[in-house]
C-alpha cells in the first residue's frame, strides 16, 4: 500500500479508503513546533499510518530546523523508539 502524505495548513494528512488520518501541529514562536494530536480512524488502525505521518512531520521539522515539543503521546512514543529524533526535541 502506497501512502501519500499531504502537508496542508497545520496538518499532515493521508487518505486511505476515503478516510483521513492526521497529525496536527501548531507553531510556538518562530523556531518551535508543537505536535498536538494524531488521529487514525478505527477502521485503519494497525496499518502503520500514524507512524508514517509522524515520521513525515518530524522529518519536516528537522528540515526546517525547528525544535519539537511532542505534546501528543503517539509522537512522544515515536521519538522514544527512534532516538535520532531526540536531538530535535525541547
């Protein structure tokens, strides 16, 4: 299954089977991003969609030289499992 992720406004979004999975964020000042919420519809859970959109969001933050506040527990778990992203957290 190919996952296409869009960055629209303050959200990273993927649509699978007509349903959206999202990672929402807000900027905190000019150099920090707060990842606040991840949502995957029940029907799509267990397919790794949250992992993909979280990775996309963290890679974007890294590319933009932003510090990350993982206010969402799913984002924090991802960072805990992938220590290379700990360098970007506040």
